[in-house]
């Protein structure tokens, strides 16, 4: 199977947000280590391994450019070098974050709109696209099963992912889909308490290159490039 890469935002290794979110998910994506999940009040009796399975596989992150296979003629070292150059041309910025719902998921999200984040996302989509192989027929069919609008479908073909630009919503996912409103409220209360000290002003100061060896493997961070 072919490896996939992604350009994500991930907090610095060893930062309180990174350590607590990775512990909650049960895995550190910087080195792949399994972690002991904290026992959070209010979540007794739940299968937390199942409820965090999807975000655990991806690692704690926010998508800036969705997973892609490398274009013919590109290699991993070139991608990492480009990420370093990209980051050197950008400056860190701050924005308020909070734990809350994104659709049926619990995640860290932006408290208010942030033009700096929108600009970072758009730049990643466009500037890293030279490294992306055309989306496969299999992935096209998989994405189209969600029922895309004409604009989303056009972007899927052109950029490899449908939910970009004005449809982008920054989020660092903490759970899988929670269809039961009472479960979602229960989870929100527990996570808001656990991450109380990490909510508020957050400094966004780099991008990370994640790699998935094959579709059955978890993503790991192979490089993090700091902004100037």
C-alpha cells in the first residue's frame, strides 16, 4: 500500500495541551506510544477506547491539508524541506480556543472567527498541492457517498478534499461521532473540566507533517516546522 501524508496543525511536543489531549486519546502521535487515559469524572461505564478510536488513529491535530499520496517525482524529504521553507515565511499568531461540539463530535475549536487561521489553511491547501497525487477513483467514490454539493465535488477533484476555503472549520478532534445528545452533553462536561486550563489564548506557531504508512496504520508525526 502507498503511504499518505497530511499537513496538520499539532501543538508542540511536551506542551500541556499536547500531553493532555494525547493522554485522552490514548496515543502520542510524535512517537506512536500508547498512553494511559485519565479517568474523568462523569464518564464511568463508557467504552472510551471505542469513542476515541478514530481521532486516536489520526493523532491529535487540526487538518490544514487533508491526507494525500505523494505525486510522481516527489519524495518525503522534499515535502519536509518544503514545510520548513513554508513555515519560515509565516509568523505565529494567537487565537482563543475552547472544547465544544463540531457537529456530532467533541473537539477543540476556535471561539471566534480567525482570519490568520483561515489564511494559513488556504495557503496550505494551495502551496502543498504540488506534492499531492491526483485523488484515486476509490477515494472519489468514498467521498461522494457523503452527498457533495457541486462546489464541494469540484474542489474534491481539483484539490483532493471537498471541505476547504469558506467551508473550512478549524477543529482538533477529541471523540468519534456522538449521536446521542445526552452522551454528547456528558462528554462535553467532562472534557471541558479536563481541559479547563488549556482553553483560552493559544499560540499557533508551526505546521506538522503526518505520515500514514498504509490505510490500516495510524498517523505519526515525521516533522514539525516552526513559524518564524
